[in-house]
């Protein structure tokens, strides 16, 4: 298990490229981002020039491990072709980063969704998307988003539904992004759910609960969660995606200490 840092969250409003050496100084070599370029809502970090980020990452011997792909209501067939076109475009734009994980959602994070949409519609387009991603050597990380606090219109909120979609698509290029923060809010029982479904999970996100700040203090013992994930054999990435109350570099060092790193 390795940490990556969501630059847009930990360094909200700051220069993206200038944030990379700070992450490196905290002892972490991996990072991720919400979007390729400026976020449609004008949030996150600034100066997200992909070519420049790739050059700085290479200089620092850092790697981009995940980025968010196109946003669309996949439960509605109306936007499927636009989604697939945007997917191909984002895969091409991200090539300089050599990143192998694209984060996607089913909708509800930004725009209103179709009240008549279905998960079957989403499964249909995700089968096509997985084929496209596989041709680029990329895994799509499907992220359920909580509908109780942050994303009231989220189409996919429960990990159980996400796992069912992963099973239905049945492709090595579609797995789940299990966000511990979102799933503790929605369902709890996070460690047992993770262990029972680890083969369907490609990436994790972590934030303190409640508040979405540092991992400690909070209602979850993240040191226990991380130890269970590691003991189960997961050797991928846990993305730190929270709003720090401390100085970001000090906050990242505290997260590493919590995980025994």
C-alpha cells in the first residue's frame, strides 16, 4: 500500500506544479488530480498544464497515479456518445503523464441527472468504455459518491452497487475506486467490505470523518483500516483526498505516521 496525494484537494487554490516539490518533501512520490486542466467549477489547483506537470514529475522522479475523466450522467443514454468521445480525448491528453488509472463516476457530482436513468444504461456504456481504456492500457476506476453530505444527486452512492456494476461489465479495465470517506458515510462496515471485495478494487481514497479533513481525529481508526488493507495484500495506492486544516506538508507527514510509514 502506497500513498498518493490529490493535489487539487490538499493544495486547493495553489499552483499545481509548485505543489509537487512540497509533496516530495513530505516523503510521498505519487500524486493525482481531479481533472486534466481547469476544473469546470473553477475549483482545485491552478496552472494544470499537462506537459509541464509531466516534465516536473519526471524531474522529481514522481508519478501521476490517477486523474478524473469526463463527467456525464451515464444512467441516461442521451450522453453516451459524448462521454465516449470525451473519454478518448482525455486518454490522449493524459498520455504525457503515463498514468494508468482514470477516475469516473456515473453522474450527479456536477450536473443534474436523468430521473429516468438506469444502472443498466450505465453498464452498457461502461462495457464500451472499458474496451477503449484497455486499448490504452488504462483502468477505469468507478467511484461511488455519497449522497448524504457532498453529492445529493449522485447516481451511484453505495459500494455494493458499484461492485455489481464491475461484475456485470466483467473487464480487467473497469474496477472500483473505494473512497473510505464516502462509504463510511453511506454504509459503514468499511474494512470487512473492502476485504470481501478487494479483487474488484483498483484504488482507494481517504479523508477524515466527519469534516473531510485530516484522517485523525475522526470516527474511523485509519491506522486499523490501512493495516487491514495492507495485510490483505493490496499493493496499490491510497489517495489522500481531504481539505487540510494543518499546513499541507505537515499534514501529509502526519498521515504517513498514522500508516506507519
